[in-house]
């Protein structure tokens, strides 16, 4: 069992992280460049890993933005949220120094974006997880804290009016 500050936390899975890490970071960088005119000044592959602090840096009008990116493999729908009443973000993000949090669906063509401060101010609870023996802790973030976008033929479009099943 792995406890951090007295709370069970799923151990870091390096294999799962490497499987999605680079492509998710690159997709997030393209999204932010296209929708917010952000720029990557140091190639993502050359930015040092800062596990639990942030994933990579970008700039918006010379202001540093730190980005945290994840892929939710059980979010399989395209162009809409999977249908849960909240987005549950791993509680280990409580130590993140990122300014922006981006969550992708498994296809990397639909995303939910929020400020990390909105996530860290959200209530949290534990729930059982398929890949752990102990319940894991999550922030339970209201859907209205997120903006949703879909990649439509290479152009990221804001999804107006939340759609979910």
C-alpha cells in the first residue's frame, strides 16, 4: 500500500504514463497554440520531467503557463462528456503547481480544460478503483468548472452547451 500524507494514493505507473505522455503533451500544446495563441519556447521533448508539479511550459504574451495533462481511458465518447456528474481528478494533483489542467478522452480528440486552482478548491472523496486494492482519492470537480473542446478535422472547436450521455 502507498500512502501520502496519510491518504492512500495509487502508486505511480511509469509504463502507463509513458504510453500516453508525449502524445498527450504534444496534442495539448497544439490545442493551446491554436485556441489561445500560446507558444512552446523549449521543445516539449527537451523540457525536464517534473512529476506531480507540472507536465510542460508554454507562454501566452510572455506570461509563463504551466500545464498538466492527463488521458482518461474510460472517457470514450467523442464531442461530449462521458456522463458522470463530476470530473474526478486524482487527489495527487493537490501538489501540482500547474496553472492549467487538460483532460483528454481516450482518442485525444475531445478535451476538458480547467484552472488547477478550480480543481484544488473542489471537494474530494475516495472511491474504489479497478486497479487498486484500496479506495483512491479524487477531487470531485463540477462540470461547469471546465470548458470542453473537440478536434473537428484538425480545428479545435469549443463545445457550446454541455452534451453528455
